[in-house]
C-alpha cells in the first residue's frame, strides 16, 4: 500500500455519499485554471485588453471580467486578482490554453510575461450558513486568511482576496451571505493536500454540485467550450457584476458593448430556472418555445439537491420571455423574481 503522502489530489477529494448536515463542505473545483501575468507593463496590458478597469484594482479584491472578440462576444470569463507586481487570472480550465495564446498575440514588445500556473489545484470551501458557527477548521495560517475574508464581504462582481505567505490565493465569492460563506483557494496541489488533511472534524468532502448550485443561485454566468463567442457581456448580465468599463477607453469588443449600453437595450438576458426530470443539460443546449423556435440557450446547470431535475442559468431572447419554454422537450420554469434589467428583485430568491 502506498504511503498516505503519495495519495493523489483526485483520490483525496473523492466526495462522501451524503454530507453530514451542517458540515463545512470541501470540494475540488476541477474546472478552474490560473493564468499568471507578470512584468512591468502587466497592469497596462490587461487594462487595454480586458473589459474590466484593471487600473482600479487593488490587492484586497478580485474583480470579474471578460476577454472579448472584436465583435464583442465573450471568449472567456475571468476573476482578476492583483498581487504585488503581478496578476492571476482565474478562468475555466478547458479555455485557459486558448485564452493564453490569444492574450499572447497582444503582447507585442511589451514587458509582459504570461504563463499557465502548473501543478495547481483549487479547493472550494462552503460554510453552511452565516447563522451557523463560523469556526475555521484549518491550520492557523489558513484561518488567518479566512478571518480576513470574513471581515470583508463581497459585493457584486468584487471578491475579497488574500494571498498568503505560501502564495495561495483565497477568494471569497458568495454574492448572498444568507447561504453562507464560500471561499475558493488556489495554490500548489501539495499545499492544498496538506490544507485538506489539516481540516478538523465538522468538514466533509462534497461533490462540485454544491458549488455549482451556489454559483447559479448567485447568478454567476460562465463561458465554456460550447459557448465561446456566443454572448455579448450584457446578455449574461456582466453589467450587474460590474465586469466591464464604459469609461476607460478602447479594448477588444468595447465599441459593441458601449453601443448596446448607450444606443439600445439588450435583446436577451440571463435568467435562472429549473427543469424537472432531466440530467443537467450541457451549456449551449437550445431553449425552444412552443413553436420550436430558438428562444435562448443554457449557460450552466447543476442537479437539484433531491435529483428531481436541474437548476439552470439560461440566456433568453426577451421577445420569447413569456412563451412556454422547453429544454430537450421538458418544461423550463424561470424564476419569476429575475428581472429584465438583470439580477433578481429580491436578494434571497431561490429555487
């Protein structure tokens, strides 16, 4: 039998069948990858390329952003964290290599270095509720970072951030504190294995379904391999997440985004909903109306807790918003609290 220290991250993070009620959940966020950006012109470079006002970022908070094509369609979504003289771009793992290549095309002669962080993993930690104990189950150094994040609550599109002495990046990401604190820890795999092993009683390894549902409930969109270049930022409510700037000057897609903001209104928006009796539909799955017309598409999905169906985020064309809608032939029920302007008209709207 191999020594416990030789166990792989994947094996260590195998979920329990039924997490204990009230437990702090630990989950392996396998779909994340970090692009590291360094060099004396790193800030100016990202400010000129991404939708976010990178010049306004501080080390205390990460911000949501998009990297768009010239046509204003999102090539990928990013959480941008600044630290000292560099930046970390947390993005979807399947898109990271292509995003890196596209970003490198814009470097030219700037003093900018881009690379994919190697041998890294991401740990998701979910506290059950703000009304439950906020005790930290980890080692002292980790708990110090957690406490700093606990004192700085997130706001739309802004995640309190801490980089500790080991270089691990902590992001507090929940948008609705009623459902408990949610922290993502990005760092070297061996360091995160040690972190998980340090966890005290009261923690449970859980599937990523818990994290996915929480992000959908927070109306956090995603761009995947199936939906690259499908969405203008306003269609996936990136204005609600303050993920693009209209004042900082030109960047790829800026003209399209600004024109939609100043000269018109989005003709489609992001809405949460659920479908009963269906395995989670893949991103890009069409949403049809009762005339079999394309009314939208799935952005992301996760199984409901009782496995009776799926929680989904969808982009819906507003002209079809009140049509009977289906996904793979099954009725889609949209959350009635989601507004055409974006977001929900009550902070605690949940399915």
